[in-house]
């Protein structure tokens, strides 16, 4: 069976090379060709011995994702739709800013958590992505953008696991993907610039702290269990007391001295002054202790199936002021890419649910492939 080398971190690639009778330094060379240079043709890897190139050609491949469509937002955001087989497609988003380039990466085809405000969750769940499919999103985007922008240096400085799916429910495939992204022989991302977002899978937060502590973002969205049970069904299994305790344990290992809490602002649902005051009580530090979290308020991006509306701007500002006045660092996320359905909570791709097929979302796959304009 031919091995897809995008599935392997450096240790995995070294073990593969050893099985071919090669030393570890050959794996490092190969790793650089694949990830730093974006080369998939072994015959072009000029500093590898011809014998090794022949072995690789017979037993391995570098197989990326098949691109279905590409859309460009007026603000420079780019969204790609990739075919992952079996009637499933996933979405990946690049967000350019003055001081960084951020890639939002998917971890599953669909999502089983089913948060009310997330269009991915409304499609149901098909399957976990492989490590190669997770890494392949970064591999494609980085080298596509370098070629398009005619810039040899690294374009993507930040990766956020905030695309389709719950990353910590695909832990075994996620972990080697994170290690590839962090490796200096590959993409060399800082642990502070690689963020895993979770809706609150408590046992896996603890495992991530031990295995590969990167920046952590938690989808909070409610200040009490009753409301969060309704918005984030996973809360019924891991309530707020358990979730916040896991977050504080994570801080001991985290590359940053804070956890980011994401809070989607929903009109008349979780955006009232009493909700803000409850949130202050939930996350404020004990007397004399330093702040341990930041709040990121996210404008909701409405979609028909949710039955929810975006909080008015003035209400978001009032909510933020209550938090800030209490000493909690609070930001309001700027919406990016909403004109191409690439904003937070909008990534839907096309998922063949295990129990149903959402034909309306499948029709989105017919979007024509467009050339990327200047970013």
C-alpha cells in the first residue's frame, strides 16, 4: 500500500525511512522538500540519492487535497473548498492582516457537537479527517500563496484549528498534524501562534496539555449551565465547573498565560447585561490573582436553519464594557469574509451525513473555481 507522506510527522517519516533502509537525516531532507518547498515529485528532490528516490516512487506519494472551488472576499479573505471523498467537502480559510497571515483549518467533515449557532453542526457528522487531510490544507495554502504572491518567505504565520469539526474529537489525527506545523524543518510555527479551539472536551484538554501544549481557545458562549446546555450540547457531559477547572490546569503547560474564551453574541439569547455580569463572576480571578483569560466576543453570522439573529452593535458594546470595567480583557472580533460565507460559524462545506444528505448544502459545491486576486 502506498503511504501518503503528508500523514507523517518527522518521527513517523524517520521510521518510514528506516524501513526503507535509510538513516534519519534522509527523513529530515525529505521533510524539508515536502513542507518547506512544497515539492510532491520525488524525482525533483535533487539532494536525495537516486536509489532512495526510486524506493519512494514505488512505495510512497505526497498526495494533497483536490480543490473544488476558491472564493475571494472583498477584504482579501480566501476560502477554499476541498473534496475529501465520499460526498464530503471541507472548507479552509486564509485571513490576511497587516502583521500576520492566519489559516483557519478544518479537522472533521461535519461536526457531531451540534452547537445551535454553527452551520457546520447543522449538517451533521460524516467522519474524522486524516492527518494528511489536516496538514494538506496548510501544505496547499502556504505554497499556493507563495506562488501567487511571488514571495519565497513564509506567508502563513498563524494557524487556528477553528474550521469544520471539533479538533479534540479527532485527537489521534490532530496530534501529529500539530507536530508537523510546529516542526522547524516544516512550517516552524510558534506554539503561541498555533491555536486549538474546542467546545469543551475536558479529558482531551488534559491530554493536549501533556502531549503538545499550544494556544487554547474555548467556545464558551454562555455564562451558566442551563443556557450552555441549550447552545452547546457537549456541556451536558462536561459542565462549566469541569471545563473551567480543565482550562486552569492547562495554563500550567500553555505557551501563553491566558486561555481565550469565544462568545458568540446572539440577539436576546446570551447578550443581556445579566449575562455579562454572570460571565464576570464565572471567569474573574480570585482576589490578588492575575487575570487568566481573555474574552473574544464574536458577532453571529446568521443562517436560516439556526433561527437566531445577530446582537445589535450597541448591545455588543455595552456587554463588552461590563466585562472590561470588571478588569477582564475583552475584544470584539472583526467579521472577515462574511460575503463569501467564510466568517466564524459559517464554514459548511458539503457533508454526507451518516443518516441524511443535506442537498441544499451539497449544491454549494457547484461554485465555479475563480482565480485569486491580489491579496
